C-alpha cells in the first residue's frame, strides 16, 4: 500500500504577511480572499499592503456566509471571482477556514490560511467540521491535503477577544495527554509515531507562557509568549491531529477530556453556556485523575486557576446530580474507547468528583 502525507507549513509574527508573496507566487497571481466579516476587516488591508507593488492581486473581500455549511461552500464555488482565482486565501476562525477547505477541494485550487484568532488548529488541518443550516453537526469533510501554508499574524491575534485565546488554551491543553492515553501500548507506524511524539510538545508552552500570553492579548501587544502559545494552539496541535487521524484507518487524536465535553452538551447550564475549550480543560483534569497522574493533574490545576480556567464542576455549570447524564453520553462517543484499559462510567464519574475536590481544595486554600 502506498500513501501520501502532507504536513503544514507556516509563517508567524506581527509582520508575517510580508512573506505571502514569496510563498504564494509559484501557485499563480490571483487569490480569492474569503473569510468572516470581523476577520476580513482586520486582515484584508494588512494583506493588501503586504502585496502592494507585487504583481499579485486579491479579490475584494468575500464573506463566507457565517457558518461552515455545504450550502455556503457551494454558493462560493459559483462566484466568478472565486472560480477565476488561482488560489484561495481563507481568513478567520475555524468555520470560515473549514468552509474554504471544501471550496478549494471542489475547485481544485491551492488553499492558504490566515487565522485571525488562536482558538483551534483548523488553519493547518486536513479536516473540516460542517454544520447543517440549523447549526446542528453535519459531518467531517476530509480534503486530500492540509492547507499549503498558514500565516499567523500575531498582531491580529493579539487584538482578538481574549476569551477565544483562553478557550483555545483550554482545548490545546488536552492534546498531549489525550494522544498519549489513546496511543499508549498501541503498535505505531511511522506517521502515528511522529504524531504521538510531537504531542509531547503541546502542553509545556501553554503552562509556561499561557498567563503572560493572556496578558499580552488583553493589552493587544504581540510578544514572544503570545507567539509561543499561538503556535502551540494552531500549529503543534494541528500537526498532531494530521498525524494521528485517518478517516478510515486510525484515530489517536482525542480521548477522555473530550468525553467530558460531549457529556456536557447534554446539560443546558454546561455545554450550552460554556465554551468548548473551557469544558475540555476540566476534562483534562478528569483524564489525569482517572489515569492516576496526580502530580501533572495538580500542575494543570494550578495553571487553570492562574488564568481562571475551571478547576471545579460548578465552574462549568455541573453538579453531582448531573454526573450520570454526563457519563451516559460520554460512554456513547468514540473517544470513550480511546484509553489503554476499559473505562467504566463509575470510574469516570469518580475522576470528575476527585478532580473537583482537588479544585475546591485549591480554592479553599486561597481564601
Ligand atoms: Zn477540542
């Protein structure tokens, strides 16, 4: 069996759009610029300025439609300025970029991504999450390769709402421990071995630089720490996702931390109110507790507390009476099976209780 692997390439920094021409020119001379409204308002002019004086031309900003649906992708594919462009520039957060993955694939054009928030790794992965018109989940879209190149403009990321970075940190905290748990004891081949090793680079930058990065985002100042954290969220986790996920053959990309999130979606006061990454960060505490990694659990606990990510059930809108509902739902998702030994609902609920107790003890010690 032969196969092809594609890895992300990236540029980062407050002036990284200066490298767009050198990177994109071999693919042609025109780009359709598609994205979210706020994202386009932040990124379009800097992009245009960076390309001024070159022979490269951009379309006018094109709104992607507001959600990653196949209807919006289809409508974009009909636009002459999109059809005639040599390549697609996707600007924005996960949904705008994912929409462009379908557009680029269907029109067989190269895709370049310009994330304007550091909230997830959509900008460099070979997967898109698609929704129905009523915002319910539709399916995963698998393009044949990841985007050609990702430009992380830290000046724009620093100006984005800090809550998005905050939740992005919470979600990215799950990558290392989930991949390690899901792949432990498994027979790994080249690709998955690379992915599981790279997973070990995801957590430390978040713990070391997360608090300062949050401060830089609050103050709109793109410093080294924000850059390191943005790279961990957008690139490191994306590399790992690409290398540990195959639509049909293997999946080591996620585990029990996300089970807590899926369980929370059953509760209006939890999944309905709190951000994905916020709940996942409590899921990380649950996973580490379930696995007996209490020293690391307590490190993450103190970190969570330092940037006000949740350390208790109450902070994610959950009570003892909800745990059975959470566990019942969690036990139905694929991630439930991604552990080296069988997970029982009782042990899962107990891990949530124990993580909550440790969090409450930390809060009590502060008082
Ligand atoms: Zn997640």
